[in-house]
C-alpha cells in the first residue's frame, strides 16, 4: 500500500507542477486556436485549414500583429469526433486562453464545439462545415461562418441542375449532420424549382462499400445523381460508382467540399464531367483568386483550396479586433457584424449582421481532366436566403418522395 | 474473406491486412505491375509477421492466450500509427488490374469484383488442399490441437508457429491488396476488417476452418439478400442479430468443437 | 479503520477533494481531472473483472456508452434530475449486462473476451445507424443535470465533486467486494475454476455477479459523462475504447483496484499532454502496452499482490 500511496502523492505533485507552469506567460502575445481533423475521414481538410491560418498569421505578424500583439497559433487534432473536439476546444479556450477558435471540419463535431464557444464566450470561425443548424437553431453571438451552408448551396446548385442537367434527380447523402442537411435543403430547393426527386438514400459516415445502395439508384433511373459526401467517403464512392459503370450512366453533381482539388488528379477519370459547387478553384480565372493562389503556392508549394476560408477568417477576426480595439469577445463579436473586407481571396466580402454568415458568391465548376473548370457564378445575395436565427430549418420537412403522376 | 482462419486470435491481423495494401502500393510504384505486387507484398508482410512473432508472441505461447490478445492490440496501435507516419493519413487509390463491367442478373457488376469472386474461391480451395493434403498443413492442424505432443514427436513447434503466423500474415496482406481497388487504402482500414474476421471465426466455430468459410458465406449471402428489401443501414444491425441468435442456439458456432482455445 | 478503507486511501481522497480549493487552479485542469478520475474509475471497475475474476472484457465500452446514452436521452427530454439519470442508466445497463453476462460467463478465457466484444459491437452499430438517437452524431447540446430541484451541476467545481463522490462510492463498493467472502471466491475461480466448482460453488453465478457489478459501475461512469461533456456519441462504445480501458488496467496493475485508477488517470493525462506535442503518441502507448505484457504481465503496480498469478493462466 505504501507504494500506491506514494504514487498518489507523486501524481498529485506532478499535476500541481503542470498547473503552476502556464501561470508565467509572455506579454504581448495573443493565441488563436486551430482545431481540425488530422486523423479520419476529413484529414485533408484539417491539414489545409492549418495552412490557411498559418499564412494569414504570418502576414499579420509581419505587419506588427494585431493590436500590437504577436499572434501565435496552437493546433489541435479533433480526430473527426465530437468527444475529442470538445475536449480540445476546452483545452484551447480554458488552458491556452485563445481569443479565436477556427474549426472544425465535421459538422457534427462543429455543433458540439459551438456549445463550448458559446459557454466560454470565444469567437468561433468556421470555414468548412455546412449543416444548416449552425446559423439557425445552434447559432450564437460568437459564431461566424464563411462556408456557404447547405441552404445556400442547395439554392445555387438546384437551379443549375434543373436548367441544364435534368429534372429527375436521385439524392444520395452521408447520413450525419452535414449530409442530411445538404440532402434536405437540396430536396426542398429542387422541388420548389419544379424538379422531381425520384429517390433518396443515406449511407453512414465512413461507409466502406457503397454497392448495396447502387441497386436502388439504378431502379429509380434518375437523370442526375446528386451526391452529398465529403472527404475520403467521396473518393471511395466515386471509385465504386465508376467501377459499376454508373459515372457514365448518370450526370453527377455534388456539394461544396465534395473533394479537394488536390484529390482530383488521382481520380480524374471517374470525376470527369462532375458538376460541383465550390467557392475556390485554382483554375478559376478570377483575378483575386489567381492572386491568392499564387501567394499560397509560393508559401506551401501546392494549389490553394477550400482552406482559403480559414485564411479569410483570421483576417476578418484581426480586422474586427482592431476595430473593437480590444480582445473582449462581446466587443469583437459586435465589431464583426456587418463588416466588409476588400481583400479576401475573392475580393470584397461582407458578414451579414443577422446570422453572421459571410455573403459569398458561389461558383459552379465542372471537372475536366482533373481540374475544376468554372461554368457559372451565383451571386451570394441570390442564394443566401432570409436569416432564420432560432427557427427550425427542418420544420415541416419530409424525406417522403412526392410521386408525379 | 480468407483470414483469421488459423486459430491465432490476433488483433493486429487487420493491420497486417492494411500493411499488405500499402506494401502493394509501394511495389506497384516501383514495378508498375499489380500482379508483381500481388506476389511481393504478401512476402514482405510475411517477413514482418515472422519477425514480430519471434520478437513478441513467441514468449507468450506458454501463457494465457488472453495475453496474446492484449499484446496484439498494442501491436495494432503501433502498426497503424506507424503506417500513418510513413505514408500519411490520406486515402490512396489502387487502380484495378481488371476493368470494365458485365451485366449479370439485371445488375451491372464490375469485372474486378467478379475476378475477386474467382480469386477468393481459388484461394480457399488452395488453403483447403494445403491443410488436408500436405504434411505441413497437417502439422499445423496438429499443433493447434496439441503442441506438446507434437514437440514430443520431434517437430520444431516454435518454428512451425512462426511459419504459420507468417503464412496467415501473408494471406491477410494478400486480402488487403486484392480488396484495395474496391475499398481504397488508408491507415484505419484494418480496424473494421478485424471485427468482421472475428465474427466470422466465432460464428464458424473456433478452430474450424470449414466453419469459418461457411460463416463467411452465410454472412455474405445474408448481407446481399437483406439489402434487396431493406435499408442497407438496417442490414448491419440485422447481421448482428442473426449472429446473436446463432450463438444462443449453438454457442460454439456452426462447427465448433468442445474446448478449443478455452 | 478497517480493511475496507485504509488511511492512505482516505488521505488521497481528501487531497483530491481539496484540489479545486487550490488558489488559481485553471478550470481546464478541473475538467481534465474529471476525465482522468472517470477513466480511472472505469478501469477500476474493469479490474474487478480482469484482475480478480480473471475475465477479460473487450466490451466495457458498451456499458459505458449505454450509460451515457441513458443520461443523454433523459436530459434531452427535459428530465434533469441526476438521480433519474443514474437510475435510468442502472436499469438500461443492468438489463444489457444481464444478457451479455448470461451468455459470456458460460464461456471461459478468450471466448468471454470475444463474446463481450461482439455484443458491444451490436450496441455500437445500433446507435450509429439509428437516426432516432442522432446516428453517428449522437445526442448533442444537453442541458446541465440537477442534484435536486434548483441545484444544477453546472460549474466545473460541482462536476468535479460529482465524479469524486462517484469514485469514492465505486471504490468503496469494489473494496467491500474484494475483501468479502464473495471476493475470495472470485479469486478462487480465477486461480482454478474447476476446483472452485468441485468445492460446491456455483461458479457461473459468481462470475455473473462480478460481471454485473463491474458493468453497473462502468454504466454509472457513463451516465456521469454527458453531465460534463453535454453529449453522447456512438464513438464512446467503439471497441478501441474498451481496448483503452484494458490498457489502463494493464498500466496500473491487475488486481490492485488503486493501480487501475492511477493507470486510467495516467493514460488520460498522457494522451492529453502528449497529443498536443506529437501526433504519434499512439505508437508510444502501443509500445508501452507490448512491453508491459512481455515483461510485467501483472502491470506496474500489480507485483505485490498476485502471488497466484501463474495459476491464473493455467486455470483458464
């Protein structure tokens, strides 16, 4: 028992030592948290998010930081699961006292983290997740997003599909927060525009073999197959669809963040002709985007992608802090509202006051030879929809398929 | 699916399966041939398996088999993270060596999946022949039954075990590479597979090879039959339900014998 | 003091109870301490089964996760009473544990491990694929539980004391169990099951009882978790989680109770600290586990207790 008791004492002492350490902090440094997926289905997105943040911080620090504070980034891994995401968010906020938290990738985990940032009053930017709850029922004062959410994406995409691709659509989605939300909003938007949903199906996050669902899709005989998947799920799904000959049989369309530009060359053949919504492409001739991409390439040696959002998020936050002349979360949050910046990756962008959503133009791309080639641009004001803070975005929705006789 | 058949309850088996796929990608990178990789990758993984067996598992054979289970859980962690460090966590694709698709029973099946069907049947047959018709195969079966007796008969049992382990590692690697074009390759790929393998082994009856094959067939058939009239999400639950029923009715699985590995 | 509670353990608990009173202790460390103690408590419950009865469960994550879902479902529906949540968890976990225990304890050794694993996987699959309970996102955004009407368990201090009280109660129960006649029968079963049977003990009943106690304690730990984290997800029941419980027991030492608490706490803190600096910490943990199995099969603190360990493996 003696050994055990001394072990208890030792552990306690060690814990105390660790506790005492962070009390000594350097003056004039402000910390920001980068919480992203470094393991799991969305690993790639986390990696690029870190790069985007890094680039913004380097630029800001070169100009003397923010409010005279040098910015320091703390990166943590959320393992693409809510439990570690919450634990790490708490660590960043409570232990490291970060003034800004950027993250996370998976919508499920983002919503869990939103509870933490709300409770501990921390500015929270998200530039990847797109479930519709985040600017409606889950919304809180300190949360900002510059990722078009499902509703915006659906509004933009449904119109193009009905006009140019076909009216009979099958919706296949990932059965978790993001995919359900995308599928739902898309169905609503499509039916409003006179399209017909001939079938819906959901496959769990991280499904290995999608072929059990293929029979039902073929039976429904759609013209267009709408896919709400992301990350490694998309890669696997496209590989399998292609091997079953379904990529040539149907016209394919998918959500923002379906696949990163970096993944496209390796899967160029199955993806040929795929219509995808994306707010960034290295192959977009837009001047601001090209300038941003050149900067990104110079720094990291690869093309930029969806991570452009994380870069903008840090700049928005820094501008808001300067405007508020304080790191006080309430004042910084208020300074964000209605703010516009001229020099984002796509030029001028503004934050809408009501639901803290960045009003952003969206671009439709078609994949040709492994490259996202722009085919249409949808003004952000046309797709954003009315603010619905506090209202249930899925009220009255049903997955039921309306039969057209 | 051909693995986990050898009565070695090995948590790291899924990771050997994963390493087989990565080794295959490495070999394809050098030789540009899927078929060369199909031979080379299992050999590489078998070598790793043999080294691991000698270094970690051999001292444990005389102890409780549960230690083996816990130890291989640790090994699995090491292999998985090791692979992530070496190859990164990104998903890799392996192009199928057989392309095109064939219409069959109203559905279009990719030729590669049909090839897999043929290849796995052939492999099963080979394994069955090995265990029943060759001296080495009979020795392995004997060793699972009664290692001490075999030792008394002058057979080098530790070496036999090492070879068995290496052989099962090679099979896992082969499966990993064969399935890579379908499921793609990433460090966590072994985690789901190992559970499926355990289920097959338990259902079939521990220590019974034929049982494992039957169980694998039953699960596969049930899976595809159910997905005809059920949401595939429910199928996963239904499969487990069947399994529990089987275990309640026949606690030792389809062909399990009294007392093996208990 | 009796055999049940020694002075040293009491001192340790008083020290832990004083932790939040330390001036300037960051809130984050209280939350980390919460996780560490909870994990330690689960490892201790598992030790009752692994160390004393000789049954290795690879399915404890299911007890934990079911407890968490019981609380989450109740909190989500506005049932905020701590006692209702704990009661609900006890019922749910109890029913499930009775089923698993009935089938699993009929078997020995590796079969027990695999059966618990597969049953746990059924539960995991069910919650992951059932959208009523949130599918793979789980149930999120839960309100704080109340000790009784008007007294919410909302601050980190209150949450910390909740887990500390739970740990103390669980430890007391485990101590009573292992020092009682019942506990000695369990050890006898571990040492030689057949002999225990010949001596007239109904072995399966004893194993079943040990299984139930361990499962219920783990389920209670699970019930407490959403009160701190505000969510329950299927990941809590993944079999790798069960593996981490086993690792904690192995680090701490089989059959020592206190050892696994330290093992669990050590594992949690290690994971938290190391993962911020290096992303290959799982390699370290894996290597540590392999080395422990090879060279210190009784765990770091288990050396003193288990003289009869050699018989344990023979009995199985």
